[in-house]
C-alpha cells in the first residue's frame, strides 16, 4: 500500500499491555450492517504523533485505540503516501471501513484526514476521531458529535481542513496536570502505571460498543459508555 520511502519514523505500536481483544468487541457486525443507516461510520481516525519517542505518551491515546482495533480484526496499518498516514481498509459484511493514523504530527492531522475523506467522499458525520482528552480523568471515555476543539491541536486542524466540526469524537480521558503551563510536558510524557491501567480499561470499554458506533447507533453506544 503505497511507497514506504516517504515514512522516516518507526511505525508506532500499541505501548500499553495488549490483552487479547474479546470476541464480543467485534460480534454482531452481520446483524447490524444489514440495517446500516446513512450516517454509519466509514472512517475511524486515531490521533497521535509519529515516531518511537512518542509511542508511549498520553497524546497518542488515539493511536493506541486504533492499534487495538486493528489487532482485533487482524488488520495491518500500512503507509499511504497520498493520505499522509498509516491506513487500513476493512470489509465488514460488504461495507467498507477505513482506519487511519496521521503521520504528519498532531497539529497537521487535518491534512491526512481530509485527504482520505475527500478521496472516498466520506462526510464529516461518517468520521469517528479517537483522541486524548485532558478534561476527563483516566478511566473515563466519552462519545460526542461536533463541538469545539478545546485547545486540542489535532481536532483544530481537522475542523480547519474539513470545513466542518460535526464529526464524531471518542474522548479518551488522560486527566489534567492541574496547571495550564504544564500541559505540553504532560501530554508528551507517558502515563503513570496506574493511569495506564485505567486508560487501557477505557480502550476495552469503548471497543465493546464498536458495533453500535459503526452502525451509527450512537445513542446506544453513548448509553453504554456513559453509564457506570
């Protein structure tokens, strides 16, 4: 898939302890995809920074989520020069789903997302972006559509390139350092062990509602994710 020469940084791998993905994460596709609505998810984006030095940092939580999803489906993310990232195409009961990890650094993520979305005529409402979220603690995950970027440079650039903000966001809580001046250093460092365990639990919890999210049944997905 594409010429690998353009890609100079090592391909990031899932940095947390990778437990086998339970089969129930990926069950129910045949039933759900028979009733696919217009706004079913066609593109899933994980946000992060490329390069081995960033693999284990909090800012790469979106990459971790997509890595674990891809592993569960036996999919390999490969460099795609025209999309400025690592991509994989899945076929679920005859419906196409793209996975994407931009490799142009966080503040240019929109370049990658827009390239793939425009090429395959994927509407913003058909895109799910998984990203780290400072405003919620580790162990918490939230699903929402639209809204502001909250200072997240990846989301900000995606909005700018798509010309729309109404894509879906899977917000993976990483917590806040408590001081605004410490945010950059905080997101570019690895979570503590106890935080890793909590974040990993949110990856599993959100993957469990993947069939509902892919089918566009976001209300059902939110009910499960937002209920303790």
